[in-house]
C-alpha cells in the first residue's frame, strides 16, 4: 500500500512539473528564467503572447536573450476565495483594466474557480528608449543580464535641455534630440548615456547597458576616453544644476539617489570617488582624473556646482554618497 502511494504521488508530481507554463494554474510567479537555446519567439509561443508584447512587458531593446535573464510573462490563474482583481493586479504586476480586457470581463466581479489570464503591465517604450518609474526600473535592472562588467557610474547634467525645455510629456522628444546631437553633431554611434533622469522622477534607458558610453570624458584623447568608458555607465540628469539655475525637484532628487543605489547593488559596488564619479573631476582634453586639482586643466562644471551641494569630491562624499548608502540599506531591507 505504501509503495503504491509513492508511485501515485510520483506520477502526480511528474504531471505537475510537465504542465505547459501557460496553463499552470496558480503559478505563484509570472517570471520565466531564460534557458540555453531559448528565443523570444519560443517563449512567446509557450505563454500564448507575441514577441512584441514580451518586449514591451520587459523593456527589451532587442531580441537578444541571455541565459539567466528573467522575463515577466502572462499566466493563467484560478480564482480562490478572497481574490479581487485589484489584489491580483498588484500580485502579478498587472492592471485591473488589462485583466478585464484580455478576459472580456464587463465588471470587477470574479468568482471562485474562475480561470483568468493575467498579462503583466507593459512598459512605456519608444524605439530603443524605455521610460520607467523608480519601481519599474528596479524590476527591469534586476531581471536583466548584462555582458559587460560595470565598475563606475558617471554622473552628468544635461545643461541643455534644461527644465525650461521639459513640459512633463516630452521625454522621448528630448531623448531623440540628444541622440540626434550626439550622432549627427558629435559623430557618435548612438546617444551617449545609458540612463536619463527627468524632473518628474522618471528614468529612461537609452544606450544599451552592454555598450560603453561614448564621448563622456577626455573628448580630445580617444584612446584614454575609451579606457575610461570600458567599464562605465553614464547617467544624464536633465537640468542645469549649476548654482542659480534649475532647482532640482524632489522627484528627480529621489530618482537620482534611488537609481544610483540600485546600480551600486546590482553591480556589487560601494559608493566612492572611483565608483561614482563626476564629470567635473576629469580633464576633457587629456582624460586625466584631476579630482579637485582642476587649476590649469580643461574641466566642466558638470554635474553642476549645485548638484547635491556641489561638484567637489568633498560634496560627493559628504552630501551625495551618504544618501546613496542609506538608500542601499533601505532597498536591501525591502528585498529580504
């Protein structure tokens, strides 16, 4: 009798493990981890969606998948007692409206035993650009895999465009304008920076993380510039943060701190003048790292004489890095 029970249990377990993921009822996670040989087309077919939907859901800038990368995917769910559409939307990174739409629901009423499809929320994209909230960026960053080692986060301000050019809804227009300048005026291959923060607190991915930034420091010494950029990631913060110009909004301030903290955690870094560097600390002609010894060197004020108290190393150590460290602690705590 005992042997028969074991056989039956093993058979049930085998059948459960081999259920097609798209049909798995009450799958506690709507995340698929990429395996060797996977393609977006195969994953989209498995989860009964489209390649384009998967790219929008996950903020993918290309069809490239890396082993270990995590993709949010649609799932089937069987309603249990106490469930509401709102709770399900929060649990599975969706929205009430998208759940209702895909299941042809005319009201918010759901009943026990009902099987519904739950599609993850799509990110806001335009071409290569992915515009996100802080929470969306956190999810994006930790679900992605990268082929390039990151050791340094570069902080910049755009100077132009400044707050005057931002109208609250023209994120992509400003990004395309920067891309046009970088490509057609500077001769670079793409927009220079991987990340751009905006006055409303949003953050956009632009240049792919796996491609080093371009033209960030030492513009007149390309060989040195490429060495500096090889393991770097560049952030452009929209605004002119030299004293007397734009007063950074609380929303953008929080985003700059949070995004920097997330990058520190994701790439195993500790805030220092080596891991978080200001444009102001580099000679733009030679690519020499001069820090606060800028006399006699060609330097810029970027990221601004008013950027978190100023652009000196002491300003960074006393007024920016501690905020990043505190935010790192908060994020770690929330992930436990």
